[in-house]
C-alpha cells in the first residue's frame, strides 16, 4: 500500500497568463512551443506551466496538500522600482489564482523579493492583513548584501508579527568555478542556503524573531556538516562572532528543512541539527534533482523515519503554522 503524504512543502509552478505577460518587459510566452523566455533564457520544462500536471502527480503519489512557489528562473533579482513591483505582483496574483482553483489542494507561497527588502516587507504587511501567512523567498539578494544586514530587520519584524511560515530556496550561485559538471546546482544550491543560514544565525535574526517559522530547501544545504564548526567558532569567540547572541545550537531547533537529502545518512545528520520532528517532506516537483518519485526514492529509509517525513512531522508543522506559534 502506498503511504499517504500529508504535505509537500516544496513544489514549483510558473503561472502563465499570456495577456498580462504581454505588458511585462523581459519576458515572453511562446504559445506554439509552450515555453517562456525570461531575460533571454528559455524555460522549456512544460510541467512548470501546467497546474493540472502538479495535481495529477499529487494524486498519483497520494500527496494530500502542497505548498507551491515560483522557481529560481523567475526571481529576476536585478529588477528594481516599478519593474520589480509589477513582476512580483504578477507572480503572486497568478499563483494565488492557481491555488484558489485547486480545490484546496494547493497553498500559494507569496513570493518575497529579497533584492528589495522594503518591498518585501510591504508585501508581507499587505498579505498578513488579508490573512496570508505563507511566504517564499530566495536565500540571496543577487548581490553581496546578506540576510543579516540591518535593512532586512523590518522584513523579519513583520514576518514575526504575523508568525509567518517562510520557505527559503537558493537562487543562482555567482561562483564561476561552479560552471562545470552541473556544480551550480550540485554544490551551488546547498552552498547558497548555508550562507543564508549562517547570517540568520550569527546576526541573531532567529533569536530576535522566534515566531518566524523558517523552512530551508534541500535538507538545509550544508548546515548538517558545518553546524558543529559554527558552534565551536562561537565557543572559542572567533573574530566577528557576537557571543552576546545565543549560541548556534540554541537556535537550530527553530529551523525546518525538507528531506531532499538523497541519502538516509544525510537526512539523519539534518535531524541531529534541527531535531527529528523538523524534517518534512519536499519533492522539488517537477525538477529531476528532487524527490519526484518519492515512494521509490525513500523506499530504503527506515519505516519510522519515512512515516515521520511523510505524515507526522508535516502535521506538526501545519499545527504550528495554524496556531501562530505562540
């Protein structure tokens, strides 16, 4: 019997409304090829444009509910001002429409543009007043600014006020050494998530905003491998480490991560850092680097661990979000 999956925190869609897209610079929908061009880059993975394909996949794999966010090709972190506002409004309006038409099976994660933290804070405030508390954001800013910098504090404050769930997903890694061997994904993605986590931890963001529920893609990147090193750096008062903040291992338990680790040993390492109850199922649908055949890919995991990821831990996360973590 196929095990039910209570929640998938990590699925992607690119909403397509041809009429609205015609008025936006830098993007073009080709109805003949069923693909979208974004800043000259052709995104041709057709399932991304087909909400019905996601719902069919969920039915085939017994996924009861999914959080859906836009994928990295849509981040467009170079945009500023009205261009950024219009693009993000398009993504959020159209993704919300898809969720509304899903019969309650999808929750749209409101996209927050980290490259414009003031705009992101404005979006959270507007969404929160409408009862929306599920968000997604890139782990980086598209430049050298970090999530621990002062300009992000209003964003963390308003997210904390609404006891928001925030799904963090890596964007493009700018390290030119990773252009070979698909390393931009294989190594760059976990690296980007780990850098974001380091700034949230060492800048005291998680400590100051305990009602925030952060969830990181891909098992938290490299956090399981470096968590002990961070703790050692704190304990030995390494230069630049503010020991007035709580120690890293005292805030790791606030984090959730998805279970896209691709080995049970890596998943166990993630459990050891964020607690076993905070590893939840994510598929990264429809991308092949995810768990797009979840029951097959997780078949070798211990039955209790698999059950926790697919059902028990998800139920705990949903309950936490519902009560506003008070």
